[in-house]
C-alpha cells in the first residue's frame, strides 16, 4: 500500500488515459481527445508533486537544507502546473479536461474497491468453486451486454440503419451460402461462408439483438476463441500432476516450445519476461485463424478491426518496453536518433519524424499482412466451394465437388505461418527496442522476472 | 519452468526474423509517411507539399530501419563467430 499503491494508480491511469483519449479523439474530435489526455497528464503531474511534497515534508531528513530546497522546488513546480492548467483551460474544452483530471481518482476508487472486494470472505467463497466463478463471469458479461444495449450509440440504433441480412442466396448454391453483407452493403465481391451469427441474423431479420450480434461479429468470435483457450488452460492446470495426463502434457509441451522460441530470440536475460505476452499472442492468433475452418464459425482475424487491435497491442507494448528499459529521457533520445554531436543535433527535426514513421509502419504492416492473408484464404475457400457446386449444377446435384479440400489443408499451414510471422515480428520489434548490447547470450546470466 | 534453451539454438530464427521485417518495412514506411502527409495536408490545407515530404521521410525511415536491422544481424553473426573460435 502507500506509495506502491499510488505508483500502480499512476501506471493504470496512464494506460486508461491513452486509450480513452484515442477513443474520444476518434469519436468526438481531436480537441476533446487532446483535452482528456492533457487533463489526465495534469492530474498525474499534480498527484506526483503532491506525493513528493509529502515525502519531503514527512521524511527522515525533513529538517535539513536539501529537504527544504526539494520542498521549494516541488512548490515551484506546483505553481507552474497551476499556470499550465490555466493555459489549458483557455485552449481546450473544459469538460474533457475535467474528465481527464478525474481519471486518477476514478482509478484510485476502483482499485481500492477491488482491493476490498478481493480480500473479502465473500470473494473467497465465490472463487472457491470454479463453477461459481464461471457463473459470476457470465453474470458480469450479461450485465455488460445489457449496459451496452442501453447505450444509444452502441446498441440502440434504429434497425433501419443496421446492415440487413441478404434476402436471397447467391448463384453459388447452398454450399456457398453467404454470410450477411459487409457493413455498408456496397461490396460486390464474393461473400464469406455462413456462420452461426449470420444464420441467426437471417432467421431473425427483424430482431434488434441479432443485428447487434452481427455488428459485433468479430468481437463475438474472438471472445469465443478466448473462452475456449481459457477453458483448455483451466482444464490442463486444474489437477497438475508430476506425471502429467495427455492434456497437461500437451499444454506443457506448447508452453515449453514457446518459451524456448522467445528466449532463443530475445536471450535468457530479457526473454522470460516477454514469454507470457508473445506466447499468448501466438496461441490466440493461431486459434483465431483456424476457427474459420470449423463449419458455421468465422476467423476473427479476417476482420481488419481485430488485426489492427492486435497490432496496436504490440505497438503500445513495444513503446512501453522502450520507456521502461531506456527511461523517459532515454526513449526520447532514442526516438531523436541519439544525437551526440552538433551535426546530429541539427538532424533531430528530420530524424524524429523519420523514427516516428518507422514505428508507425510496424503496426500497419503487422495488421495488414495478417488481415490480407486470412481474408484471402477465406475468399479462396469460398471461391473454390462455389466452383465445386457450379461444376455439378447441370445435374442439379445437391452436393458439389470438394475443390476446396486441398486449400483447407493449405489453410492449416498458412494459418500457422501467419501466426508465427506475427509473433516473430512482434518479438523482433521488441528486440529492436531493448538495450542494444544486452541481447548477446554471453552477457546474460540470470533471467529477469 | 523450462530450462533455458541451448545457446544460439535459435540464432538462425533470430536472424531470419530480423531479415523478415525488412521487406514489409521497405513497403509500408513510405506508404505510412505518404498517408500521414496526406492527412496533414488535408488538415493544414498545404496539398501536396506535406504528402511529398511524408513520402520522402518514409523512404528515409525505411532505409534507416533496414540499416539498423542489417547492423543488428551482422553483430549477431560476429558474436556467433567469436563464440565458435
């Protein structure tokens, strides 16, 4: 508790503010987003100076001259902050600034409530049984769904604005039965296979819940994949044995492979720290890629929204790693091209945007590659299934020739390769951000956890 | 957890991973620079200057990233050679 709690609040607020500012900038304009970010930054700086002041005043060296100097500096910093706050109020929307200012307090309240809840006997009783815990998770998910439905911008939109399910099957026949049209409905290309959501939309054309489900189709399928993976992990680790059963053995084998893979690239000093993120990324992407091969399911990675989300996670994690490993000033120095001479200082205005573009290119390339490959693979399967049906259509055959079968086998391979490429590139981007001379295995002695 | 993997058992994978990043960065960096420039042009009404500057900076960024990756790969290979000696 105490200072450690405040440090955790700061780091959570920072992430929350960045994500919230991006969302607000997207939906309500850049001034609102900037206002929210500036408000949160101001509030965090204010909290930090207050914390320093309290530590200086109440610390063991409180009556010494250096302590008095520090307190003076902190007070001057607070005055400067108030000046900056006045300037911000003149230039940015006050509502956004206030919302940003309140962010640390909201985080603090939630963290305190969570700490109280997690230590309570009620929580211990709830989580003693996994089934009770599962019921709780499902209850919270149902509540979130109900809240989302009550928000007009998410779920309350008129069905007239929602994309409608196609009225008629295409010429490809029932084997190539289409999913609902993409949003906007202007696409003239081949449509994807029917999945459980599109079937529900077709069966309930007037139901608002079905259209909402269709709107969040990639989210629904990615949550389903996450749920399945969690279930497998839960079942594999429920009763761990020294001599493992088949499931535990399989999961341990996969984990060990991923551990060796990541540590092999990043080295034993830094590697173990990044195994959980990169390993999860690989397993999750692979499962999402393969999910589309199951009848009436869909690959969430064939939606650009999902791949952009995954790439943004990697991008933010890489930047966070850079700041953590190099320090804030070291990170800025790195982005500016590490200027050490007068000429290199003159090059900073060029090197900074160059480096920024280089960093921005990474998530773009990650997301577009994964989306393009998985979407193309899906389209290929649809095209060859349609061809198989069309081949025997002159006989009015109820089934077609399974031309798509070789491509299903190929899809197994490409899905694995794409998951591997995404993970390898994410690992490489982390490697490029880590301190330069530390990757060599000869320097590494103990893993950092 | 698992024991540390054999030293440099994954050196080839590391090098190939580093080199795999090059082609996409070469293509995407100029595009990212160009579209960033187009967006800034629309915002600041300076068409087409910032698009051109963005494209040029994108090419420079691609070259720089490639150079960094190439240098990193060379260093890894040199370390490997030293270890073999």
